[in-house]
C-alpha cells in the first residue's frame, strides 16, 4: 500500500500540503470507485471528471486529484494537469510493472491486431507466458476482459500490466494506437520491442494531418529508445513510404521487413490462394520456403513483422516459424461465415461470405484485392463509415469499394452522434465517381446484410466490412447488440432452408 504523499512526491507542487492518506487503488471513473481509492478527475471533451468528485467521495474515495479546487468531503490535491501526471502516477502506484515484463508495442494504421495474435502464438510456442492488449480484448492465461479501447487509458495500462506481472506473464504484445501515444497513455511503459506496420489515412479528425499522425506513431520508437532495456529491437515495414524517415530517427537496433524492397526479413516468389500463402523467406538467419494459412498479401506483411519482433525477443527461427504456422485466423479479420458450424454436414450455399474489420480505404483495398482472385462471380461489398470520426476518408472508401467491387451496398457502421444518412451520402458520393457500378444505400445494417445475401448467386463473394469482431453498434443515444457474423449466419441459414 502506498500513501498519497509518497505517490505525489516530486509531482505535486511543493506548497500543496499533501496529506499522508493510505490508498488502496486509483481510478479515473467515479462509477468504479471503491473504498480507499484515489479518484483522479480528468478534464474531457464530453464529460469532466471534476463534475463527479462528490459522487467519487460518496462511493468511498480516500482522496481526489484535480486541476482546480473542488468541494469535497475528502482531501483534494490540485495539479497543473491530471492528464499529464496520470501515467507516471499509475506506474508508480503499481510498482512500475513494465520493468518486469518484455513488452512489444505494435503500431500502424492496419495490421496491429493480427500481428499481436501472431506474436502471442509464436511466444507461446517458445514456452512463454503471454499477455495481449489490443482491439479485441485484454487477455493473459486465466483471464480475459473486453477491450473498450485499442490501448486503454494510462491507469488501466498500468493496472493490466501489474495484473499480468502478478500472474507470471513474461511477455506482452500490445497494440499501441496513435491516440494512446499522442495522449501519453504509454509514457511510462518500458518497451523492449516496437513494430511499425504502415501509415495510411485514418484518425485525421484527431491528428488533423498526416504529419501529426506520423509523429504520434513514431512516438512508440522514441519510447523504445528511452527504455534503456538491454535487448530492444525496432521492426519496421520498409515498403511503407514513411519507413525511411522513421528508420533515420530510431536509435535502437532495427530490422526491416517487406516484399518489394530489400529488407532484413523479406518474402519473394509469392503464391497466394484461398488456402493461404507460400513464399521464399529471406532472413538474417538464412532462407527457406514456407507456407502459412493466413490469406492475402497484406497478411504476408503481418507474418514478417511478427517474425522480426519474435526473433528480436530471442525466439529461435524454427520455433517462430512453427508458432506462425499454428495461427489460422483472427476474429473478424477475413473471417469466413457459413450458415452452419464449420465441420458439420449440410448443403453449402453457392457463394462465400467474409467479415472483415477494414475501416480505412487502404484496408478495404487490401481485403478486396485478396478476395478478387477467389471470386468466380461478383464481388459484393457492404460497409459504412463511423460517425464522429475522420470524414475525409468516407468518399475515398466509397470510391475504393466501387472500383474493386461489382456491387456496393452502403450502410451504417457506428454512426454515434451523426446522422447515418448524411454519413452514407458522403460515402456514396465517392462510390459514384466510378462509372458502371451499382451502388445502393440501405441504412439499417441488418436489412443491408439481408439485401446482400439475397443478391448473392453462384460464385459470388460477399464482404461485410468495417465492424469485424465487434458485437455492438453505437447509435446516437444507445449502444445495441450487433454482430455481423451472427446476423449473417442467421440470414444464410434462412436462405439455405428456403432452398
């Protein structure tokens, strides 16, 4: 147990008069306060923690940190910025857990989730106890919790790492979003590895331009350099246009990977099919021909990135290859959906349906280019764009879908506070730049999926893009249960029964 004065030593102003109050926990959410917790009031764009100080005190908070004086029945200490202090405070409270773990951060616009899954498989094959922090969930042996954010806020980052440390985890694969890096959520994480996948347009509602977006991503490698860990390694996709600039600023030992350019880890002589990919693998430790079950050129990049990071962590090449080969798919990433459980008997429908998380134009292009060679008939794509997010990518995604698909259905994704029809029209405007393509708007996502299923004929491929693994839909005033996979499976079953 730590006391408030010890926690704030060197952080609080010297004249703050910090009392010696024992603390049993810390939180930024007044709804989760337990007796003895420190409640940290954070300013926010939608809600201000200072408005919930009374509720936190009533729930048993032992003390409050705030950015301005507030009335409370417990001690209140005022800091210039609670947000900037949060990471250091949380790391100090939990005993700097990252110093006891080997943590590989993965950043980039696309591919983060798949690479963390691959790393988990490889590190487990090497006999390591592995934790994962990412878009789908936060997990380690014996524990799993749903992820509200790709990278949680700083207090939760340190809480999760401490729990992993206490559970005997040795290695962590962490998706490290640009938001997390820009907002300082991982400032006090000592990384031992860092992977850069790619940088394409996304999140410009937050970063404003690509230059700031790049600087946020590059921040992971600045943190790697500062960690001072004896065995640290940067792994960078050299085929990405931003790679050389990133390589020029990284002080840590670095490996590159790619397909088109000379790299430390390179794939050549590619053979792509519905069963996966085969290629000649060139590494600093020798070359060999390998075959993996992940489908698509973009997944070869993910395999190479994970391989470099794993070898940087000390995993032998043969063990790493075996671990990669054990990975057959990631939830909501080119996930094939059928009307019945895989492996059971029954009449197959004459078309295929895939669900994918693609929510940028680059990701949509990648997945559609992967599916096109597998399509004997038409490629039908259904997608929408999220509300309260980067608007500039909407027409680009519409144009990409129309250019590479034969039929486009524009629907709702997570509209949040925006008008779903207004979002759809922005997407549709881009799609209609491509002549000769059928584009329709069906705002209700369930009805849109039903429409896509009704259109599909022999040899067609249906792609439901944008939500992937998500099991919810965020509307203006509520969040509802919604899983593309479950909805599609139900509709496919109905069609199969009708014959």
